[in-house]
C-alpha cells in the first residue's frame, strides 16, 4: 500500500527489472495493472491531473528543434505559439541551453537531449512529474544541475523518481 500526497517527493529505489518503470507507466496511464487497486486523485476542479513522464531514453522528436521539443506539451494543450515559445525559452535559459534553441536533436549531445526531455516536462507545469532514471545519461555536472532544479521546484508538484542509484535518491531527496 502506498499513498503519496500532493507536493510530496518520492524516490523508489530498486535493482533493474524489479518493476520500477512499470509502476511509473501505470501511474501515467501508459500500462495496466492486473490486480489490486490504483487511483490518482488530483487538484480540485480538474478532470484529469497533468502528469508528465521523463524516460531514461532521450524521448524527444528528431524532426523538431530543441525549442519546439520543449514547447511540445504546451502545444498539445492548445497554448498559443507566442506563449509556449516564451515559456520554452525561459526553461532553456534555466538549464543553459538557450543558444541551442534552433538545433535539432542530432546536433546536440546525449546529456543535452535528456535536459530537453526534462524541461519539456517541467514547462508543461505538471501536477505529477514521473521520472524514470532521469539522470542516467547525464555527465556529473549536468546531473547536479538537473538535481538542483528538481529540488528547487519540487514544492510545486508531486515528483516520483525511480532509480537504481541509492546515491542519487539520497541527493535529490
């Protein structure tokens, strides 16, 4: 039994293959469970919680620029192009990627791609942020930057991170 309250930060730690990613997919509505009960309650007056998943692979679109990738969730929510571009540029600035806004994913490093995936989720202003090994592809400096950003913003939404790294769980918690 697990109950996670609004605004909580939870790290689920376990070895590869134990079901951590499957749990995140169930929470996100991307996978089904075969027994038991599962419920996501969300903010008052909202039909569905806005949740975003950051996968350990670089889940960004190769045919979109870095800026367009960051703005994608906002576009899907019907946010105007002007406003979503502003928001995306602010997030790119926060993680030091502003000068790469017009690059395509094949023109940036793997760590940069993961930062794009993370800030795309953050730009969408989620109620629940689900992160599957979010820093596994990042170098130590980029990892520290993303962990600090997550730590600063975590009071704004519920964060659930799955990782096999006890050290990362301790740092971000």
